[in-house]
C-alpha cells in the first residue's frame, strides 16, 4: 500500500468534497477506509494498492470531475 496526499485547487463547497470522494471510491485498489477529502485544506488523503492503480489514475479521476490537481506526494 502507498499513501497519497493530493493538493487540489481551492475547493469552494462541501458538495465538491462529496463529488471527489465518490469518484475516487470507484477506483479499484483504493482503501476506502482511509479516503479523506479535506475541505479546509483542499487535500485528498488516501491509501491505495500500487499493484492495481497508480497516482496518475487517482489524479485523472479528480481532473475528470473538473478539479485541478496542483501536486501529489506518494509515500
């Protein structure tokens, strides 16, 4: 498992959090129990199985929803 912190452009409303959370949860390999979309800091924190998907796929799910990814940190 890898842990990712993804910095987004500023989130403007709580429904944005729900949209992003829903899109990321659909991805195979996401640890749904660790997924947190933080409204105040505009960050997504999640653990994922690197054998099933990469950070680029997580970022793609977010950008496909219309949100801008500024940077990602994977450990």
